[in-house]
C-alpha cells in the first residue's frame, strides 16, 4: 500500500509538472506574440481617422438586469468613448429594480416606433427609447430572457456591421474601441472576433465615466482575482490567440463581426457560458466553410469591471463558469480531438478540459491522501516539498511573469507598489484561494452532471466615485 501511494503521488506530481510546462510554453508564445505586436505597432493618427471617418462604425451592446447602481456610470463611460461613429444600445432585460427608470431620468428617453429585423429569435420587445440628449443612445425594454437573449436583441436592433458586447458593471478605456478595431482594419476578410483585457474596477476611482485613478484593491479576495486575471489574459488568451485557438472572448468585453454571429444564430439562449459557446460556434462555422480566419486578442486595450468581493458571490460565479465550460465542450463534442477542426479540435478544446476539469479532482484527492499518509507516517515529509515546488512555486513564477507582461503590454511602469504586493499575493493565493477555487470547480462539475442550472446574481457595490480633491488633482495633472 505504501508503494502504491508513493507511486500515485509521483504520478500526480508529474501530471502537474507537465501541465505547468504546457502553461510555460503557452506563456513563451504569448511573450513572442506581445513583442511582435510591440515591434509592429504603428503610430495611429486618431485626428485624421476621426476627421475622415476611416474607422468602421460600431454598435455597442450593453445588456442590463437589475443594474441601477452602476448603469449611469457605465452608460456615461460608453457615451464618452473616443470613436468617430458608434451607437450605444442598452438592453433592459426585464429588470426588477429601477434600472429603466434611472435610464429614463438620467438620459431623457423618449419612446419611439423603431422598426428592426428579427434575424435571431428572442423574447418580445416591449418598448424602444431614443435619448433626446444623446442621439446615438438607444434603450430597449424587453421581456426577461437572460443575458444571451438580451445580446441577441441588441444584435437585431443594431445598425452597424460590427458590435461590441460589454457588461453593465464595466467601464471601457477611452481608446478601447479604437484599439479593438485594429485587427478588423488590418485583416477585414479573415478577422471574425477580437477580445480585450479585463481588469478590476474595485478600488479604482471614476469620474464622469472615466477612470481617474487606479489603485490596488484593498479586498484580498479581489486582489487574488487580479493575479488570476493577469494569468488568464496575458498567459492564456494572448498565447492561444497567437496560434488561433482562442476559445473565450470575455462576455465583459469583445468585438464581433455581426454577419458571422447571425450565421450561427447568435448567443445560445439560457447558456451558462454564452461567451465561450459563441466563440466555439464561430470556430466551427469557419472550419466548415473552409475559410481562413482569425479570432484575435488585443493586449493593450482595457475594460474595467467590478469583481466579486464576497466568497458567496465568487462561488456562484465560478460554479457557473465551470458549468458553462462543460456545457460549451459538451455542445461541441464533435470537435473534441477531431482533426477536421485543426488545432482547435486537437489541442485547444482537450487542453481546456484537461487543465480546468480534471486537475481540481486530482489536487483535492492529493490533499486528502497526503494528509492521511503524513498522519499515519507512511509518506516522507520530503515529498511535500517536491509537490509544493511543482504545483505552487512553479505556478507563482508563471503568475509573476504574467504580471510583468501586463505592465509591459499596457505601457505602464513596473511600479513596485503594484508589482511587489501582487508577487507576494501570487504565493499567498496557494494557501486559501486556490483551494476555494478547486472546490467551486468540483461543485460546478457535479451540478452540471445533475443538470442543476443556476446563474447566480452578482451583488453590485458600485464604482468608487471621485471626490472634489481627486477631480482637482486630475485637472492639475497630478
């Protein structure tokens, strides 16, 4: 029995070593891709682009359900974006709070007779409003149908060939759309969708829909998530996009070619992972059409979003994410290890399954076996050092590199007051946050198998608003 346990634990250690090594290879691809993007970056004359309307028009779609705390800030942020021609479509998905009333009062909305083609089936639209104050603002009031249904409604009403999907608890960087449209301008025939970076708005100060000051979150749970997001975007998504195998464009921030999205019937209604599901459907569409295509990622454009600051909200979010991942893979199981779908079928989908679904069970079982084995004295303490070195330290080093890449990509100085705390937190997360997440993923798997669907509403704290002192400092450039 001792021999079996030792060999089993050696196998587990090798598994995590190989998994982290694959992460390292993806990270190296991401670094090469980032350096290439920096090297080929050209000076973009925004004045000329705006003057001669060189950028294609975009529809920005903002689904909203019970978002009265953040909706004004989010809409003002989107109305102040630097972009020559765009429309903002806010879709009130049957909110039970004062979301619609807040929009009416704040933006002077008037009901209108708006004719549109229902290209994608959705729940009924009750009313459509146009703002007297902002001519590019459209507000749709519809029967509740979920986020995917709200996005599909926005796609139906939209007038432009590209649409940007963004969450109601998010604020775009001022030049976010200008940067996000670049892949479509560089390669309009092949580019299907583009994703950007999502960062924590918690702790940051906002004024008139713009970020005034970035700060490290004071909430340790949010701080853990900033490390996790840096890994996800600057290691995972940047690296996978470089080999055209990106499977997720965050629902909080993505730009799509409307024509292709309509071909795949839009977002899947009532899906728990509508963002991943859509991207996988787009991969499948282009592979079946046998056309060359790109699903890209832009690492220097930012969307700020409110992250869960309480464990119960984090649990709901992560359980749903895991269920959404399994749903997306299950619905596209014909792509799994199928050479017809190229690197997406042979590597990307299996990799997501092996790296996100299997490890939580292996790691959880390992903790139990190691604890019992140490207690009864059949396992040498030295094994713990090797296991932690491979699983925790290796991962923390990858996190540090991702953090540095984040600063480099966004052309931000590697400020030690930001980097050093994040570096220590990347080690600290192994003592609580890591274990909490693996438990949430395990729960998500069991709930998916039991067909217990739950979305889990996000409790909003609202953005931190600028004080008079903050505004004065901003005006003086300090």
